[in-house]
C-alpha cells in the first residue's frame, strides 16, 4: 500500500485537530445536555454599614461600673465617676479599639460595627451581632452604656456603664475635703 505524503499530512492534521477538540470538550458544557454548567460564584459581599461611633470617640480613660436593673443606673453612674481613680483604659488599635473582652484578662482588638438591625456593636469578630459583642445602648460623649449580646454573659456582668474621666494628671471636679484640724500635710 502506497501512501502519499499529502494523504499522511491530512490524516495527521485531522488527528491533531480531533485531539485538541477532545481536550476542550472536557472543560466546556455539552450541547447535548450531558455536561453540567459551571457553578456560579458566591454573591458579592455587600459593604457593612458604618457604625454610629468612631474609635476615636471612645478612646481614653473611663470610670467603670455595672448595673443589672435600670433603676440602678443613676447610682451606678456615680460609682463609675468615683472609679476614675483607677480608670478602665480604651486604646486605639489597628482595627478599631483595644479593650478587655469577657472572661479574659487580656486586652483584645475590637471592631466598632453596625448590625443589620441598625444598632452599633463593639466586638472582636466581623459579623454583627456576634455572641462576644457588646451593644452600644447609649453614648452622649460623656457616658457610654454597653450591653452584652450573649444572655449568659449579660447575666453575669450586667450592663457596662463607663463615665469619661478627665485627662491624666488633671484635678478632679470635686474639691477635696479639708484636712482635719491639726492634721499634718
């Protein structure tokens, strides 16, 4: 059997073309419906709404106290003001603020985040509200009230009430009591 050069070239070209198409067929959906369509990618993540507080608004020295019953709030605010002698410190961090979480003596980075419910939360993890979060109940620039999201933690710690302290080294707003007669300074 005599095979011409042209005939052999045509056969080799046809084999190469079929091999190339066979490789493509395994990655493309079939027109006969035998292949499956590629899975759609995850939906784009919507940007979280901004929190109603900025980290710089709560960084500083705070007098801290806690209450469980709303009727105890006024008394607790006075106790928090007195606690400025040993302030609770909230620092700025790379992600928001650095403050204590629950059940740990270690300072943690916390995010200020808005929930879909329109409330503002402070916590270590991105979704809001998360079980480790505190809800910002109220903030007037001077008094910050936070409520733990986790009911078990809220039952143990109550509502956090923080009163802004003066700058370190400044005199207290209340005058000191006069020394007793004959007392040595």
